[in-house]
């Protein structure tokens, strides 16, 4: 079996899904359904293809809002100025 990252595996599954037998489709469906039916479903993926679940997503938003309220952020103008020194 070839080593693949998560995105390559997803593409591979999509490409060959129509060719596998009914038992395999049923097994895949049951597995995906059991994962998605949990109370903390995957709601997205990070730039590396790793899943982000709902709880983590909400926690990240709450933390970002707190940082904004506390003034812990950088403006676009300041970022542009600082990036010129890179």
C-alpha cells in the first residue's frame, strides 16, 4: 500500500468509490456515520488536512474574541509596516 497524506487518501476513496462492492460501501458508510453522528462532529480542516471538531472550533472563536477585547491583536496597517522589515 502506498503511503499517502489524508488529502490523497480522500481523493483516492472518491476516485474508486463507485468501483467497490456493496459490502465495502456499507462498511464505509457505517464507519463515517458513526463518526459524524457524535456530539462533537468534524466541522472543518486545518491547512494540513487535519480535522477540526466543533468543540475546538468554538473554543478557538471564544479565545479570539477575548484576545480582541483585550487588545491583543495587530492591525493590517501595522502588519504591512512590520512585514517590510522581514
